[in-house]
C-alpha cells in the first residue's frame, strides 16, 4: 500500500486504498496478481491496521481534528515508531479498516492478509513506561476496543470472503488468537510462531559443542504447538539492523554454516506448522538484507549457493508430496517424538503422520557423525530415504549415503521395530515406508 518513506518497508501506510505507485498502476497490480494465480501461486499482503504516519497529507487530523486517531496522547502515539494509533472505539474507524481489508480481497483478488504488529494493538501499555498509558474501564491493560475490532475484521473476512486467510504477527502468549470468534477467540487463520523462531535461531547460533546444554530450546515449542494454528517464520526482522544474515548467525567455517542452514531448513520443513522464508534465503547471502539494494542474485552462480537453491526446491517438493508433513499439523495425531531426550548426542528424532502414512525424521545437530545409531520406527519393511541434508549434490559430505533401510524386529524407543543407520554430520535424514 502507498507509503511516503521507503525505509519503512511499507509499514507506514499513507494510502490505504492505493497500491504503491512505485511499481505501476492499480491495473498493473491486478495483472500481476492474476498472472501469479495462473501459475498456482497465492498472494498475501501485509496489512497495517495498528498505526499510521503523521504526514499531513495522510490520515493525521484528516478534517482538522483527531478523526482517525486518539486525542489523548496516552492513547494516540506509538513511542517506538513515531506513528499514530487508530481509535478503534469509533465505529467509523473500524468500518474504514474493515472495508479496506475487504477491498483488497474483492478488488485485487488477494488470497489473504498478514496483519502487522497485532501485539501492539492488544495492549495499552505496549512499549510504554508507567504513567505513559491509561487502563481500560475494567482496570486492565488490554485494549478492549482493538480486541473488538480484530474480531469484527476476522468475522467479516469469514462471512464475505470464504477461503481467504488472515495471519497475526502476534509475539505474546495472548490466548485464542486462532480460535474462532464464535468461541471467544480473535478469529485469525494462523499466528506467527515468534517463540519458535527466537528459540530456534538462538540454538542454531550456538557452537555445536554447547548445544547439548540447550536441548530444550528446540523441544520446548512442542509444549504449546497445539495452542494455536502456527506459521513458523524466518522473517525480515531477523536479518536487519545489525543482526546479520541468516547464514552468518550460524557457527563454523563456510561448510559448517551451510550445513547448519540445510539442517535448520530440514527441521523447519518437517516439524508441524506452516512455513515462511524471507526472500533470498535460498541464496544464503553473507550480508544482511538492505532495502536499498537488490538481492545477491549473482550467488546463484556460486556452486555451493546454487546447490542450496536446489536443496530448498527438493525439500519443498518432498514436503508437498508427503501429506504426513502438513495434513494433520494442528493435532497431536500428526506428530510424536521418537527420542526427545538424547541431549548428550544432540540428536532429535520424531514421526510425522497423516492417517496411515508416516515419515521418520532424525537430526544430528553436531559435526560428529553418529555411527550405528538405532532409531525406533512405527512400521516394518523398507524405509526409503527421502532426504539427506548431507548429500553431496547439496554440498554435503555424503557421509554414509544410502537409498533406504529395512526395519528390523528389534524393539527400540517403544516401537516393535527399529533401524540402524549413520547420522551424517550436521545432517538431517528423512525416511518413509515405500515399496522396496
């Protein structure tokens, strides 16, 4: 949507009903969306109902009075961003925003909206010190008008645009973000799993020699996995403002960094939750993202980066072709640990399920190969290897490469059958029962 300052990345909207003119006309944008739909690609938009900039030609004091914003400074401004907060208590403001959401879906055939900064909307004391905010009429810190607005927005999308999705960027433990409005929730389709992202990136930044002391940073997210319908983001906020590129968050030399990145992506794609990658992940740039410059497209011609792009394409195809990785994401029926407690070896293993189909995943989070490592499996027979992140074609070492394994009637990990294999260094293995 139209915005005055490019450095805001579009998050400070001045023209809520206007596609930004930087890239063409509204009809050009319609053509763009239609073309993507022709290739089977859905289109989601970032939508910003949390705040707007102070430019005089935008919404600020639109008729000379605080029409869209609050008059009271304790409610009116976001201290972090220097922007104004919508007055959700006014029916006219709520209707403006709901109409705007429906406009993008109806007029441009957008498939869904990712709602920015939901946490800042839910709490009156968001990023404020004592004395800088005022309590609601019940004496609490919840923004009751914003909560009512979010419910109205989500219900309107459900009623008017069946099939469109709404996604909350919500960074707290607010309950019921993806619970239907009729059941007392906010009504979003998905919520960004910010806790998973921060814990996972903190873990993967550790030198592998220390990872066994932080095993729970990978396992903890499963304790709340089914409290919401989650998307797992590796997002823009993590590769800007001196946080470094995703590759350079990871330890070791270049080979180990890339191995860690392949391992991280395999973990992300095989655990529950939908997936979100920031642009350029497949290029593994060494520098952090810069909104003033193009992505480092030349890296596609560097052999190890080109291999990473092919790896990501392979793992995404595997994900799409195996319902066990996505069909039952939101219930415990779709996931169970094989071994959650092997912290001394820094190994995790688990099963993904969809009805009578399943896949087995094993992650070796250290650069030491684990020879003759036994894993319990739910079935018997031939388990084909669907993925090794250490395969030479992806730039790995090819350690212990096999096409698959035959299960043995040796009880292990609570299962009647098991398999013995070599876990490659900083590697992920995925197996699934297939005809031999």
